[in-house]
């Protein structure tokens, strides 16, 4: 016989003796704790200051309060159960353990553990509780939505429950059951180990060696097992509802086998689990383990036979041979739910018997659309904007520019617009210091805008707004850009009245080289938390690891600190419940530059709706190749709404969230959670409304769904023979899998539409493994929200789908690009353009439903291969059916395709259009140019510029290319007629034109770096 718990007194130490602690060690520990606390306070309190300055402190406190409450709850439940289980097991241990070899071995472990028992009993549950609390706190949004749920007003087709049960209630129930199961399992393991260690539970011993468990151990373990069985039963019961959101091979949601086999089996397993729980309760009272053991075995067999084998048999032998008939009802449920959940139930689909033969005057009925065809590619022309409008090396433009529309001279014009952002990387190493980086260079300046459908001199964009200070056709606005996507560092702005300004505003020769400014000096604006007090200085110095904040004379009582300046990041912080669109775009609104961000409410719990990964559904050329378009994080969704339109003021950083889709129940629930965050749509001004547009990521998700869900009939959906694909981007060169073609904004008039509208469009090609790329569908959405204050345009968001006949042979984007590349005339001229020190770049391939068919338009840009490189629009490619046009202007190319007269004028009709503002062709980054110099505002040093392009050489090059083009055409005609003398003469003219073009390009290469 051995003692279950007989700890030995440690040798060599008197009772009550203790080790003397070093005062130095205590002091170091206290100082370390204070420093750690100060750093934590710096992160905590600066967040409070940031949210308070923006007016969103309720969001922070609600989130943090909920997280804290859930953490405490999770900690107490998990830690408390584990602690209670260990304590009960230890206190009910037998005084004397049986004298067996097994217990003799355990004596050694008991003696080793006993000195640390109290620490383990307390620290173990506390550590487990900490991780459990952290896991529980991460469910703050799930809990808040459940507590503020709003009815959808729609019932699911299986249970007849409101959709809100699946979206709001079921997730929190599943979390609670799963959390409690984990807590009971861990507590049970702790009790089992404690009872075994202290003799309450024996494994060895023969039949006559007495009971294997003490009464206390039996009761505790039986009750724990009974609770676990009840939780398993609850989990089985909830599985019945979760089946409606499962992902299947052909469609999502519960299938025939799920409804007729799995759901009944889950109900049976729930009953079995309850029965087994009762058997464990009986064991706790009567002490017989045989019945619950049999019950557990029955449960395992039932789970295998009823929960696994039976549904598999139904699926294989009943459903699979007759799948189309058996699954039709459930596929139809999936189709209906998916269309509702993704906003596809209002798609206006129509057949479009597209012509493939171009006829003279065919575009007469589409004159407005033709005049608005966009030639400026926002993904390509950023370097051109940079060279012509960057002005100084410390400014920059986004890699991918934005397409918008503005009223110019009373007419709505498609526009490519960019913000001149601050770019500290453009400064030389000698100019980079704390003063310059954080107090001098604090903001960018102005916007640059160009007509989307016109060409300026030499293929330049036709700017109508630009320069510094800003001049042009836009109304007067505040040009200073303190908040932008590329503003990654903090800035300290503001100064006491009467202080000489030190924030660089813009370069100006008349003002001695530069104009300085003090933020808020004129209008008293507030853009960031105050950093004037010593406490705030200390906290921010710790936050950013910058002691200069504490000691710099430029940090005064009037100073404000600007950080988290990216518009997307600011919206994400104040609206953590939103999924944000990858594209943030600027607009000049009511005298200010506003960054517009589209926010989505999403869930993956809408019954029967198809689930899609957002990152895959929204991936295209822009997200893969452009740093200014963010790829969405991996997230499975089966419901999405563009519920919020957010704006961030580029001057003061203020954030406004407008409730855009007021009928969205998820947004309504969040409005209940954060009642002061959202503004009503009635507060949207008419000017802002005119720049709101249908978001790209929403459209990309919808087009991904429409590749399958344009099919309405369940039996046709099952066969999948009419499924589509989104075409790959044919303008991407190189081998390997190309990304998907992005959708494009442009003004167009769909068949049956009364007037042209600013739209977002995409195309479809056949699905499956076929490489035959013909056009099967064309989708466009009315992207224009109107211009009336507080009123959304009735047509906004209208999806129009043109379905081409299934036997049609209208070329798709890939075929058209191949035709362009292989056309002898086009390829020869492009080869000429790419000779010497030039590179040809194919712009976006636009598709328009005009002239009774589908018209393709692609701008062609040329840029230098090395040195200073920026693309200029030189040619335009056009295709309609099998006809190809290639000319200097879109108007000429259209006339070539449509029998010499298209019937409408393009936006560039009449040739190049002079810009309304001057362009600065003399500025390049300092490491690329030579020549003119300018004064740097931070240090007073000079920065290099560059020379001016030789206009005579450019004119000579254009004439030579035209001559070469004519020589190629004459040669082909002569060859077809068998006139070899004329063919030889044409070849001589071609050679002469090529030599002239090469000489002109060499002159240009000498004049322009």
C-alpha cells in the first residue's frame, strides 16, 4: 500500500526559509515591466487618439469592449472548467492507493510533480484559458451580428426558416457548441490524467483486484462524458442546418442524398448521443461501465453505418443513375439562391444575333457610343503622365490610373484622372533626413486629367487639367494631397500663428523657387491627433521609434501628426466589418479631392447559394501586374452586397461612410452595432453622386458566377454544356497561363437602351477545355449613379446580358488579337514602329456592341526601349467580324472597316486635338535626365531636368511611317496583279522610307534622353 500524495520536504532547507531576492534584480524587473507597459500604452492610446480625431471612437470601444468580454468569458469558461476538473480530481483522490507495481511506478511521478502541483493546477488552466479567450475574442463580429440580427424576409426552401437564422444565429451556435466541446474534452483529459496519477483510476490489475475507479472518479468522468455526448448530439443537430451551405461537386447546398439520407441520419445520431449520455449518468449512479461502453460502440457503428454508408449507398445506387431527375429540384434551389445572393436575379438577358459583315454607315445609329470610345489606356499611360505632368521628382502617379467622367463645357466626358502624390523615394540620398521626410515634404499637389477619347500632339494624352498650380477645365478645388495610397510615412503638420511656413507646397520660380505652407493656417483644418503635449510626444516617439518627435522644435503645441494615410487603410480601420474593393479612385468633388472606396458586406452562410473564393473571382491582369490595384484576400463568400460607399478627403483625411444598399440585412445589423458610423444616402451631394460608380470587384464576382448561372433550367445546368468562361487577357505577352481580361469602364449604349451610359463591360467565351475562343456573351452594367443629391439613379446597377447564338462564329478577344498580330499590313507596320530604339505596346482591347455586331478597338502605343521611356499613342486597331482597320486615328480606322464611311465620328475625328493646358515635357526623375535645373525645396540644391523633343524629327518619322505603310499596300496590290515591276518599285520606296524612319528615330534618341 502506498500514499497517494505524500510529498517530501526538500532537503537542506528549514521550514519557512526563503531565498533573499536581489534589490537590483527587483529594480530591473520593475523597470522592464514599466517600459513594456509604456510601449503597450503607446500602441493603445495612440489608436484611441486616432479614432477619436476621426469621430469613430464608438467603433473602437465597441470592438475592443466586445473582444475583452469574449476574452474574459472564454478564459473563465475554458480555464474555469479545466481548473475545476483538476481540483475535483485531486481533492477526491484516494488517501491510500492500492499496492501494485503500477502504483509503485506512479509514486515516482507523484513525488516529482507534487512540488509543482499548485503551479500546474493554476498556471495550466490559466494558459489554456488565455488561448481559449483569444480564440473567443476573434469571434466578436459573429457574436455582435447574432445579438443585432435583422430578418431577411426570405425563407430557406428546406426548413422554412428565415435566412437570418443561417447568416446570424447558426454561426454563433456552432461556435458556442464547438468551444464547449473543446473545453469539456480538455477538462476531461485533465481529470483522467489526475485520477490516474493519484490512484483514482487503474488500468492494470486482475479481476479480483477490486474496482478500477473510485466512486469520485467514476462520477466525475461519467458526468464529463455525459456532457460531451450531449454536446456531440447538439453538433449533429446543427449539422442538419449546415448542410444547406455545404459545397458540392456540381452545385452547392443540400442535395437529394443530403435531404433524404444525411439529414435523417443526423437526427438519428442526435438521439443516439442523448441515449449514450443517459447511460453515462446511470454509470455515475450505479457504477457499471459496460452499458455506456456499449453505447459508445453503438454510436461509432451508427456514425459509420447511418451517417456514412447509408448516404453513400443512396447516392451511388439511387441518385447517380438518375441524377438529372433526382437533383433537379435541388439544383433549381441553388440557381435561385445564387442569383438572389449575388444580385443576379435582375439580369436583363436578351439574344443578340451579331453581324460579322461590316457595312458602310453601320455605326450611324451608334453615333454617341462611337464618339465616346476610350483610346487612353489607364494601365499604360501612367509613365506618360509622369513624364509630362509629374513636374518634380518628389511627385508620382499611381501605376494604374482611374477612369471617371466629368462635365466639361456642359458635356459628360470620359476621363483618365490621376492624383499627383508625394513620392519621397524620388528625393536624393542627401535630401533624406527626418526634417525633410516628416515636416517639409508632407503632401502631394493637384490632379491631372485627360480626355479618354482624344489624342494630343504626338500621341500624348489630351490633358484638360494639370500643371502646378492646377489649371484647366475643372472647377476650383483644394489641391493639397495629404492622404493618398502611397503616403506610407507619418507627417507632422501645423505651427503656431506667425511662424514662417516650412511645409513645402509647390515649386514656383516667381516665389524664389518654392512656395511653403502651414496646414490649417488658413482654414483651421484638423487632419490628425494633436502631438503638442509632452505625453503625446512621448507616446508617438515610442510608437514610431523616433526620438526626434520628442526633441524637435518643429513639433509644437499646434502640431498634428498624420499617419495611416492610405484611404483604403483608413476605411478598413473605421469599418472593420467591410470587405473593400481593390481599386481606390480619386474624384474632384465639391471643391475637394476625395478618394472613393467601395465596401462590401459578405457572408458564406446563405443557404443553397454557390460559394466562391473572392481572390480567385476577382483576379485579372490588374491585380496580378499592377501595384496600385489590391488583390482581395482569400475569403469564401456566397453572398455579397456593395452596401457602403466610403470617401476619404485627400486634404484632411476625414472618412465618410454612406449606407448605399439600405435593404441589405447584414448592413442593417452592423448599423445596429455601430449606430453612429453610417450616414444616410440622403447626405450624398449631387457632385459626389455623379462620381460614384459600379465597383469592379463586385462586377468581377458577378461575371464569374454568370459563366454558369446564366443557365436558368436545372437540367441544362446539370449537363453543363452551355457554361462559359471569362477570356484571358490577350494583350499580355509571353508564355504560360495569362490572367483574366479585366472589365473596362467606358460610355456605351446597349441594344434596347435609350441613351448611352457610363458602363462597365466584359465578354464571355465557351467553357470547358476547348481552345476555340468565339464570343458567347457580352455583359454590361449601368455604372453611373446619377447626379441628383441623395437619389440613386434608377438604372444604376442594371445588368444587361447579350447572349450570342450558340452556332455563331463571332471572334472572341483572343481571336481578334491573333488577327491583329497576323495581319500582314498590321504586322509590317508594327515591325516598322518597333525598329530601332522603340517598343510597341498593345493597349486594352475594348469590345462594343455597335453596328449590329461586336466592334473591337485597341490603341497601339510606342515608347523608347531604353533611357527615358513613356508610351505615346501612335495607331489604332479596329476589328468587326473579319475586317481589320489600322490607322493613325480611330475615325480613320473605323472608316477603313466600314467601307470607307462608318456613319459616325469617333472622338478623335479630325486628327490630333490640342490640349487645353500646357504640358511640362522637360521634367524627368533626377537619375534619368540632364539639362535644365530646378531648386529643391528641402535643401536648396538643384535637380536636373531634360531636353525637349525635336519636332522636326518627329514629323519626319511620322511621314516616313506613312510612306512605308503606303509602299507596303502598293506592293501587295502589285503582287496580287502580277505586276512585278510595280512590286519592285514599291519595295524600293519601302526601303527608302525605312531608312528615313530609322534616321529620324536616331535624331529623336539624341534629342530626348
